[in-house]
C-alpha cells in the first residue's frame, strides 16, 4: 500500500484525479465526433455516424466533473466541520485556482473563432464578440442562449460551476450546518428544478443551463461528508454502486445528442451523480476495487493533473481543424490521420498551458505531493494522499 503524504490534513485521491482526466479526454473526443462525424457542414467522416453512438455522451462527462467538484471541495469542509467554513477565503481560493487559466483562454478563443468565421464566409461582428467576451469574463454567458456556447463551447460549464460555488457557500453550507447533510441535498435538488417549472412560459425554460446539476454537486458533498466520518456506515457500498451504475446506463443510453430535449437529460444526470457519489464512498472504503485501481494508473492520473487546461483549450482548435478538413475535401484516411495528430498535439499543448497558467498558481506543497504521487509505483494500492490544496477542476 502506498503511504499517505501528510500535508495540511487534506485528502487527495488518485482515482478522483484519474476520473477527471478520463472525463476531460472523453469530452475532447466527443467534440471531435460532433465536428467530424455528426455535423454534415464540417464532417468528413459522416459515414461513421451509425457506428459511433458511444461517442455522443459528452454531456454526462461534464456532469461527472460537477460531482467531482462537490466531492473535492466538500472534503476539507466535512473534515473540519461546516461551522469552520470561511466563504470569503473559499471564493478567493477558487478565483486564484480557476481564473489564471480561464481568462487567457477566453481572450485567445477569439482568434480561432474569427478564423473559422473567415473560412466559412461568416461576417465577424466585433461588437457581438466584445459583448460575448465581457459576459464570459463575468461568468454569466451561460444564462443567455445566444452566448452559452459562443466563442468556446465548453466554457458554459465553467460559468455554471462558479454559480454553483456561490450557492454552495452562501446557501448549502448554512443549510448543512443547521439541518444536516441530507437537507442540503434536498435543497439543491429542489433549487435545481425550480427554473424549469417557474419559467415554463419562457422559451426552453432555461433548460439549456441544466441547473439541476446543482443536485449532482450536492451528491458529491454528501459523499465527502460520509467519507469524512471516523467509520463508514455498514452498507454494501460496492453493490450499491453497481446497482446505481446499471440504472445510470439504462437512463443514459436512450439519449441522442442533438435530438433529446435538454430537460430530459436530468434522469441520466441524477443517476450518474448517484453512481459517482457511491463510487467515491466505496473507493474510500477499499481503494483496491478495480475501478479505483484503473483510474489510479500513473498515465491516467497524469492526464488528470492538466485536465482543466485540456478542457479549456480544445474546442476552438477542434472547430478550426474541422473547417480546414472540410475545405480541403479530406478523405476518410486523411481525416483519421489528422484527427489522431490533433489529439496528440492538443494534449501536449494542454500540458504546456497547464505549466504556464495553472501550475504557478498551485501551492508548492500541492505541487510536491502531486509529483511524489506520479513517481510512485502503480503496482501498489492506490491509497489516498493528503495535500495542501484540493484541485476541483471543472469541466465541461
């Protein structure tokens, strides 16, 4: 068993970092699938559509990020007790962690966005771009349908997650402190569905903002609270996780990207959230379970370290490559080779972006703990390690 690293008493789980990496990579591949296979306007591999339905579930990888964030951010709160939570310090740390990479991505996204517009003969509307940049920097662009996926599609989830942080700090924590962990989950689930029913008279009822993901964040919080207990409740956690996974698969498989209405994502989202929350508890109880061991493999954990950067930068580059391949009338073989090179190049670029815009803003103790973890022999039991600052990277 790998010995935990004690730094400031906070817990870092390699399998959670690995899950983050897998989710980010899947979102990347999903956007390639949309561009190269699903959309006729940019697709050079559209004949592959019927054979690749398993690549259309990118939304649920984003949902996984939300559960991970709830779990990671709530662990130190649960370990110290919600009464010790400092909202101001929480917001400062979140801003310091997320914004140094987010701001340059927003600004740099304008370049490939304009390049795609020029290549497709679309008029570049500078006032619109300026407004979109301002809304992105204010982290409210997801609240407007016209800008929710403007400039850089995946950034809608960064805005949503930051909005969830506000609800977590100002509402869910006080509810947790006063009424218990189950009450904060109930409040989050109710609030998550209020927009749909309160604004039914509005077109799409704000469903594109998927506000019920607040409930998935709260599920992660519940998992953290359970894991922080001195002794776990005696329940068949592995069996419960497997059962929830079966329900999640049944709920998710009928989804069709571009066809299923936004609101009907919620059954799959909630089932996935429950599955991951139960998995985190099961892996906390026994880090030797197979999914935890696989996610704790060195390459997977390494990918997780810069998954936030990968999530941030990939989409505008995918859009640009898709347009270039379409204009070049690339055949299937050329397209496959180019997309494989794009995957390798963007992953490498994301790592460089991480070194430049993420790593300098992590505490030295956290960086040392990450490096020690990555050097460990993966044949050992992937036991948790404690580090100075949890990295709850959003996604999608």
